[in-house]
């Protein structure tokens, strides 16, 4: 048998306190499950039975070195080993990895002897070996069977029986706040600890999170709502909680607390299996900063979903109907962001050629369209916009929307002749003239038949 005992060191540096999980022993036990399925919590420590799994890590010594190098979610760990769990725990509390010998361990590191230490010391019994040398019958009558059974387990004469830690299918954790919190932004301190707990769960489950719920419970004596919540959903699965922390900070800044908050809870709503990534033999370009999707999610959380828009193409050859602007966090917009990435390496000439081959002469179209066409005045039969316009191109007829007049709800088909024109003061503009039949049907007397529709940047 071979056991390893782990314990998180006290939070000495104040700067490390926000990164501590909400439930330190539980998070440590979750993290230790990657080394062996036999993990149990004993007070504020965690014991691992690595008898069957140490060989997979190259032996007990190699496993200890790995544990010392990979500190887990807590940053600083103490560890010790032994043939039994109580021996490993005793050495852990003494700060020794593998020494001293079992008989020389003091009784103060044996939990079952804590209630009887004063009596045992007066008897001259201060070490495990001295206690074990006493008659068993007298020990049972004087101190109870638990002390004798603990000695048997410590020396390997009786098996160690624990309730092994199992990883839950759904993450859920709670945290009691050290003091009432009246500002929602101050909840981020406790949220960091819950996210650190979530990080340990995601690591062992090999999953990434897509949605989670944060709840806060308030003082019921104020006579207002006793709890509040916010739901966070992201488009790109996240296994690193740093992005989630930034999004929660943005959303908490917009929350208000009607009463002081006393506790927090966090629950995962949707997770997906973490996809592996194939390594390349060729050097890859490492990009600094957040990805495009992460940046859009942060801006949407800060400014509001309706203020961060994404361009979406439409199957329509009318200039004003070829595109739509949707909230970037909608499903269609998110897919558009992901599809836009492969276009970064293409030149403008390549994109223009592809557009031209698709039947659209994009080179003659402006980069900026007005929301509504602006009627233009006429001077001696020529349209005027910051001066008389000089037409530079032949007419391009666009005729469409005949289907919209079938039900009678629309005025009828659109027939427009577009021109590229030059203004002495405004530069290049895009104008159109309604065809004679269209103008007769829609034009009011006294208004121009010419309209400004776009500007060339």
C-alpha cells in the first residue's frame, strides 16, 4: 500500500486570496482525481491511495515530483507519503515527506488521540509506539475502541475505509461572504473564488463551459427580493476562466443590489467536451491578445448586445437590401464571425474578382450607403449636390422587387438607373434616377427624380 497526503498552505500572501477556490479541500480533491480515482477528504487535507496508479506515473517517487512541480489550483501545497493514510497524514502535519519512522510520531498528529492527549501525557505516553505497547484491553476500556482501531489502521493491521470523492456531473458551488456586500461590483471578489473552483472541475472533467449562472442571496430582513441572479452564455467554449471573469465583471457593473448580499452560488448550465488540438511540426504564428469572438463578447457585455453589431449578407441584389446588421452575439452573426477569419489572407483584388464573377460589379459601387436615399434638386436638368454633379459612368439599371407587389402591400417593383458622379466640393457620389415609368407612379409634383444613395470614401 502507498498513500500520499496533500494539504493547501494557509493563504499567507493577501494577493493570492482572490484566486483561492471557494471550497479548498474539495477543489484539491477534484484536482487530485487526475492521478488516482481513490481520493478522500480528511478534514482540511486530502489523501490519495496510489498503490495501483503509481506505476502509470513512473513510480511513487516520480509521482511525488510531479505533484511538487504541478501545484494544482491552489498554488502552494504540502505533501507527505506513507504505507498507510494515517501515517502519511501524520508526516504531513509534522512537515516531513517520509520521516520520521512510525513509532516516533507524536500522538498530537493522530486525530483519534486528540481528546485524550492530556491523560496520555501524564501516563508518559507521547509517541505512537509507546501507545501501541500498552495492553489493548485496557486502552479500549479507558479510551474507547476508536483509538485502538485508529492505531490498527495507522500500522496497517486494519484496512483504510473512506468515502471516495466522486466528481459531480454538473458543477455547483456556494460561498459565504465574509461581510455583507452592498455594491454588485464588489461581488467579483467572491466570484473569482467560485471560478477557481470551476477551473478545477473543468480540468478533471476535460470539458469547456458555454453557460453558467451566478446567484447572490441577500438579507431577507430588508423586506425586498431575497436573491438575484445573472446568466452568462458565451459562443466559444472556454476552459480557462479568465475570459469568464472579465465577462462577469462587465455584467456585475450593470447590476444593483436592493439589499446587502450575504452569499454566492454558481452553477454550470451548459458544457461541452474539450476538443483536443493537434500539434504541428511547422512553426506557428502566435497571436497576442484575445480572439475576435472573445473581444465581441466583452464589448457586448460592456455596451449592451444591441450596440455591438455584425454584418450579415443577404440574398438580394438591391443595394440597400444586400446586408443586415444584427447583434454580434446572435447565432447567425457568430457564424459569420467564424467564417470571416479565412478571408484575412486574401487581397482586395482577389475579393473584387470573386465578387465580379458572381455577377456584381462591386468596383463601381460605393463603400457607404445612406440609410434613406436623399432627393436632389435640379439645375438646368442636372442633379445638384454641393454643386452641379458631373456623371462619370454609364447608367446601371437595377430592377427588382416585383414579388413584393403580388400581395398589394408594397408599391411595386423598383427600377433605378445608377450613376457614378463627381461633385466639385463633395467628391465622388453614387446617384440614381428613377426610370420614367417608376417616377410616374411614385413621384410627387415638384420633387426631383434624382436621389443620392451612396458616398465613396
